[in-house]
C-alpha cells in the first residue's frame, strides 16, 4: 500500500463488528484481518535530535497500543545516534535505521511522523521541511524562536494539512485537565490572575572559545538554518541555550513555555495587550552565560486578567514552595497546579481538595520521560488517525509561545510595550525589529518560502 493510500486508510478506516463478521465469512479470520488493519494503521516514526528528551519517547513508541514503528534515529552527532540505538534496544525488538543526515530521512516517503527534538533553532524550520516531505510533526518546545516563525508554522500546517503538536506535555496531564475544567466551570469564581514560576540552581557556564569540532559532530548540519559561525567549545551540548540568540531562546523558551501555557489555559485568554519585563544576568557575572538568568514579566489581557512570570535560572530558592508550577487566583479561591498534583483552596486559604497523579515529570532535572509525555505522544498519534483531537494543536500552542517571544524581545530592548491583541504585532518600532530572526542565507529556500 502506498504512503498516500495508507494515510487515507489511517484517516478514514473505522471498522465495526459487522465488517469483521463479513470478512470472516469470506474465509479470512478476524485475527488475520486485524493483523492487516494493524499494519495499515501503523505510523512510521523518525526521531530527529537524540539529546536529553530521548527518554520521553521510549514508552510511547514501544507500547503496542501506539501501533508505531521507529523507522529512524537521526542526530548531527554520531555518538548520540549510537547511544540512542543502544537505549532503544531495551524497548523494541527491531533495529531502526541510524542516520546522521536529516535530509536522507526527509527524502524517505515511508516516514509518516517526524519527532523534532533538535535544538531550538531547528524547531520551526525542521517542522516545515518535514511537512513539505509529507510528514506530521511532533515538535518539542519551544515550537518557534520568533513571532514570524509562529506564523510560518501555523501557515505550513494549514497548507500541507498536517497534524502539528507541540511538546507542552502538561496539556495531556489528567489532573491538570481536571482542575482547568473546574476553573472554567467557576470553582474559584472569576479567574483573574496567574503566576507562573520556575526556580533552578544552574551553575557557571564556561566562556566560549574557539575549539576543534568534537569528533563525530557535523557542525554545519547542527547549525542548519541558524547563521553559521566557527565552533566554540561547550556549544553543541546544553550550553547552546545560553550562548546568544542564534541558537537558543533563553529560559523563557526553555521552561517558561510550559508554565505560561498552563496559566493562559486556566485564564482562558489569548494574546496580551501589554508586556512589562524586568530582567538581568544576576549570577556569575563574568561567566559565559550571555542572556538574562532572572526575569519578572507581566502580561496584561482583556477583562482585567493578568499573567505574571517569576523565573530564576540560577537561584533555587523556592518562592512558592515548589521549584515550578502555576498559581491561579479567582474571586472565590485559588488553585496551585504543577506536573504532579493540584491543590484547591477557598477564598480564606483553606485547603478544599488535593489531587495527585503520581507523575514523574514534576521537577527541574534535565532530561525527559514520564507519564505526561507518554500520554501526549499517544494523543498525537491518535489525532493523526482521526481517533482523537489534539491536546496541543499548534495554532493554540503558538499563542502561548507569543508570551515567550514578547518577554524575550522586551528583555533585549529594555522596553515595555503594548501589543495588538488581535494580530500580535508590537506597538514599538525597536521591538518589531525582532519580529523575525536571521538565518543562514542558503537555507532560507528550504522553509521560508511555502
């Protein structure tokens, strides 16, 4: 069955008992027919980017009910590929193809799904390239690096008719879904304010210095659509997050993405009208960290609703009693929710209800994997098949991403600004200079021109 026909089958097939009975009466057992159905319904998945999020993919790919096959493991660094292949051997009984060149994966028309876990600067360009190649895309956060990329990603999803879901996995958390519904149903009265927060004790970052490209790393491919430069030590691994805006999106894109998304969901708001930011590098002043490591941000919305962000990358004092989470205030009560549980309080601060999911993704440790990620990816697979609706469709996820971009722009220009809450433009000439981001010129044609 061709890829096109198989995708049509995945979207359209829904067999009831009568259909199976008819097939059995024609000489084929129901079990045999189920085997055929399973094969045609199967999704072939490629994972691009095999770093710290790798653990998030073991369970959802290995589960029988997911009915997926891992077709490729791809990374710009050979040792990452070898490591991923060894780890997946514990979960699957076959060998996926191992590939360093992402373009060979994109050229394989058997692949249905791209899991894009590459560095931030690859998220939107890589997702668009995958869609152009006929793939649905699960793109890790942040789904974009600028407001322009926000628009490009949604435009591409609509043009190519693909399911694109961001890795804001708390949207698939059962206890979070439950408490958000309670908030929307009025359990704390009108929800008017949310504080999203994150506190971590990240240490010093070595200053960049020119260095030999690590063995096995295709540096040009790793840089991809970003403006190319000579390699500097400590870059290819996690520290690219803090080495300027060419590759990373600072802590806003790295972690605020999650909690701000929950805050916006709880308050049921879209784009803000006003952005106010105070940010600075407060710790290890002479180290290699090039961005803010501390930020207070305030987003004002219609109907007198407010979202605040309190982010401390290198001060682990838990201001709100936890390292990360969201507090939602209402006229008749308050909710605290994080990745493992929620607490509901009345207006006098008395605990009314506490629900825990027992999940394993509540902290600030690097890496991925856990109940929410598994549920989120399985929701994505079922959405492709038409059996479910996406818990994080890109058109909605990128509204949350806008807060990330506005805060980063405000931090860079050291100015607050108003926003057109209908079309998202910033009422500030300096701010609008950062609507997009620079790219390597030779790469633009691969994703900018849809």
